[in-house]
């Protein structure tokens, strides 16, 4: 299950994001950059205000030009203030590696989260180093706010590799970096442990402005919540049978309306082919995807009410990023299966053409349709971890 992390600067903001449904209350000073640390007394006040209702994480700065001892002292201060998790940013250099090693003593008593920056050439080898020295988790963020979102600096396939490396090293995995509402359904299929937000939760989407509760609820509605024993989300007051996330649809009137969402003439370099001459390099492949998306009775005039072509493109790129595929039939089937993970997709047509094999084109077209039983199961699956996205 993916959790929602919301960054705050005061007890009042903490109360606001808690009421809006945030799963993790994150404490930092946005005026000081991506991981600006608040005064430890302020952090302690926020921890007291939150109580035990939600876990609290606190930023302790980064190794970018920071004195190592000062960073260590800040980590200790955040832990002493009562933070459940302490986040530290690392640049891909030898100094940061030394900081990771030095923090091993704190990792024995404090859950440390190492943050790498997508806009600073992150070295994923740091993940194994963090794991060896007792870190609880790792996170990708952006160091330079206002200079692009996470997906502007690392594509969906690279983010999938980051999540995979975290899993290999048994690290909790988080994604952040000027994330906006349209990014949420694109990142959920990667199954990160949490997604982090600040700017998109604030008035005017300015990260140093006050929290906007309606913006918090918008993001909250895009992330499926934890299910109870009956398979429905624990939070009350919302009819979860209705559309609650981009791509999720209500149970009734399921076959009354459909929208055709398509990606046509998308050409990508692919490592595909069963012949020896097709291995060791890529070839141009054209994709045409048509997805029939079910529409429900409840309408949202925002990101909660649409299924995006971005999700289709990302599904292709995630699969291509995982390595060579012998058969385009296998590739087509994998893409269809990935798109059909979304409960709102009733049927999908995938057409793949190799462009470099003969003077014309060769390829395959497959059609897959959700059965009535799968549609019924999909209603409940949309609210469960790993199935809705």
C-alpha cells in the first residue's frame, strides 16, 4: 500500500493535513530547501500535537556542503524531539558515503531515511550502503525546487529501477519532488511505500505558502487507502464504491458509458526480438494502444475523474525498462495486462509493429477484455494495495 506523506511547518499545518487524511506527517522548513530542518523545539511541538495519531518524520538537512558534525547533531536533535523517522539528503560523492557510515550509530536507535536527489545524478549504489549501515528507508526527491518535477529528471523506468533496488536492499521506498496531482496515478503502479508532497498541498501551489485543505483532500483522494477487514478503506465518510482516484470507477452503471483513451503512433527504441541479430541493440517499434474506460455516475471536474494517456505510455516504458523481450507477442500481452490492472479499463487493444525488419512493417495486434467476474473483483481490488494501480 502506498501512503501519503505531507510536509508541514507548524502544529496547525500538522492538524490540517491530518484532518485531510495524510498518513505520515513530515516536518521541514521549505524556505531552507528540499530538506531544510526546523528548530528542534518546533519539531517537538508538532510531535506533541500529532500525538500517536500518525507517524512523524523530520528533515535534518543534507550533506551538500554541510559540516559532517553539524549534520550528526541535527539528526540527534530530531530524534530527541520525538520524530519517528529522520531524513538526511546525500550527494553522490565520497563525503556522503562517509556520512552514511558515520550515521550507523544513530541508525541503531532511530529510523533513518536517506534521500537521493533526482536532479543531482543519484548513485543507486548508495542504497546498498545505506542498508548495510542500518537505514530504514530511502527516498528520491529534487534538490532544486522550481527547476522541474521528479519525472522531469528521471523517467518512469528509472524510478521503477530505484524502487526495485530498494526492495532488494529491504529499504522502505519513497518518491517526492514537486509532485502534482497528475503524477500520482503515474507513480502508483511502481508501488512506492509513500509519496511525498508539499507544494501541491499549499495555496497557489507555492511551497512556502499555507496549507490548502482542499488541495490536501484532492491528493488524498488519488491515493487508495488502507482496507479494513471487509476489504473497504478504513476512513469513513466517503463512499469508496464511487470513483476516488484517477482511473477508479463506481460499481453501478458500469457498462452504460465508456471513453476511448488512446496512444497512437508512439515510436520507441526497444530491446526486442528472438533472433541473434536482434540482440545487443535496440530497434524502432511503433505502438498503438486503445483502452475502453468505464465511466460512472459520479463526476469530478479534476484529476480524480479521468484516466490518462500518460498511464498507458508509462506502462510501456516500465516494461521496456526491465530488459530484452524475445517476442513482441509477449510484449503486447504484458502491456495489456499492465493496463488492465486499472479496474476502470474494460478492454484494451495493443498493436505493435517492428519498423526496421523489412521495408514495410511486421507486428502483432491483440485484444483483451475484462470478464464480468474480473470487473466485480476489480471493484474491491481498487481499494487494496498493489492492485488498484
